[in-house]
């Protein structure tokens, strides 16, 4: 069998960044390069029904090899092929740190980029292990190519070990998860699983079945540009107005000051000239009532600014993205309990915690497919400080195999 590391290195060599400004499905054609490769590899493993559809979804079924008439749930495993557009995913050059000594890791000497224990205190937990980092110029892509590699390694194990008894297993790889459109056209009925798990979590042991309620807010500001030498009482600087709007939102509810169940307003984009500006936020909260309050506050700030500067100066586009899956998963809590048991079978301490983000599983749970999230092993996603311990990926693969085994009991 090929190692999970070999698969991971192959997958991250393909740039699969999604594009939030694209209207196509998937948002970038380059995601299909990896999707086609995954189909090819699944077919080579003997998964004869692996296919890529018109919307960029890869689906496959590993048939049950249990005795005829044995009925067990059909279990799915899902990961996403796209990488975040927050940092470049092109020409990734991973660095392999073997037998990590427990200290700081220099990832780019010229740029003075260092994984410092003072900044990332979990690092020493991986002393003696093999850590994959970036070279400081791109993200790594462990989100979610670690998850893909883990699922593919598990499938290869099953296909090469016919003595391992299992029920029907569903495999799914989705595009555009990073821009909130990962399951826009996902056919749950066609997928055919009773329950599923996304392999899209962080550090080893993470198990999540609740996530943020999420919305996006785009705010367009119309200014008035006048020659600065003659602009008194005439100029309306859209950049200044955008900055003023941002100052109306509570500072303590910025993501850098929140944790656990605390929600936030996160400004993710600011484009502007004197004449026109646009600011974009993501709004997050686990509590639905607080989530609605946050959206109301945005709307009230828009109203206030239009009263101050004239109707139409500010225009808001507010859109819900996904909701907390807890209410959809809890009625099927046995799927969480099985994940806990699968981790314990591999001597992993489960870390049950809310996702401070979202996964495809959140929306799938509301589409009738309860879908908790399991660790893929990576840290510091979406940026140049991203890294993943190889041993965490190996353990995630074990957890998948353990889960499949538990569903036969």
C-alpha cells in the first residue's frame, strides 16, 4: 500500500484554490484536475463505480462484503478538494521535518517566518514526529487534502484486505467548501449514505457536531469625489465612511478576541476609492438568537449611516450561509458515540468541541444526512504557517477503519 504521506504530497502539488467571485460550479476548473485524479485512483483500486459529475462532485461506493442479508447502515466519508483562496496554493513546496526536536521551526529564513512555540504552544506535543510545513510562500493544503489522503488510504486498505468485513461505504469529494458552496448541488439521495463523517477537522482527536450559524455581509458605499483643493463641504470619501462603519461594530467581537462559543464579526475584504468602496464581513455565532442579533446590528448600522450621510449612501447585501448542525445530529447521537469509540480504539483522547467555522457536514446535516466532523490533523489552516504531523494523518486513517468496523457490530 502507498502511504498516506505519499498521497498527501501528490494531492497538495495540485493547485485547487476556489474563487468566491466566480459564478461557475465548481468555481475554478483547476479543482477538477484533482477530482479527475481521485476518480482515476479509485478506479485503479477496484472501486468500479467512481465518477465525477457535471458539478464537480466525486462519488463512489465500496460494496458491502458482509454475508448476504446482513443489514448495517451505509456510512459515508467526505472531504473537499478546494483550498482556501486566502493564500496561494500554487507551486506548493512542502518541507518535511523528521524527528521533530520540539523547538521552533524555521519555515523561511529569508522572510524570517518561524513556527514559534510562543505563538503555537501545541507544537511540542509532536516532538519526535514528522511534521510537514510550508516553505513560507504558500499555504500547505492540509485543509482538506489531508482528509482526502486519509479517506483514499482507508479505501485502499479495504480494497486490498478482502478479509476486513464492512458494510456499504460511500465516498464523496466536494468542490468549493472554502467559499461556502461545497454542497450547493450535492445530491444526498444519489450519495446514498445513512450517516456520514467529514474529515475536515484540525488537530488529532477533534470531533465536532456543532458549528457556527453563518452569514455574509457585503456593504457598498457610494462617495463623491471632488478635487481635494476645492472639496470643502462637497467631498464624501467612501474610504472614510467605510472605516467609520467598521468602527460602529463591537471591537471585542472581532475573531482575534473571541474563543469557544463566542461569535464574531470578521472583516475579510476592503476595496475602495474616494468615489466608491466595498467592505465584506462574515458573521458567526453558535447561538441562533445571538446570530440574529448580530445581523440586526449590521442592518441598524446601515440605517444609521444612511440617516447621517443620505439614503442610498450605504447598500447592504446580507445572506445566510449555513446553520448550527447540532440540532440535526443530536437525535442521532450514536454516530458521535461511535466516533468517540473509534478514536479510543486507536488510543486517541477525543476532543469534543464546537467548530469555530463550518464544514460541508453542517449543511448536509440539514439536507437529511447527519454528518459530524472528524480531525484531519492539520493546524493553522489558510496561511503560510499551516502544518500537519504525518502521525496525525495516520491516526485519522485508523479512525476511519475503526468506524467502518464498528458499524458492522
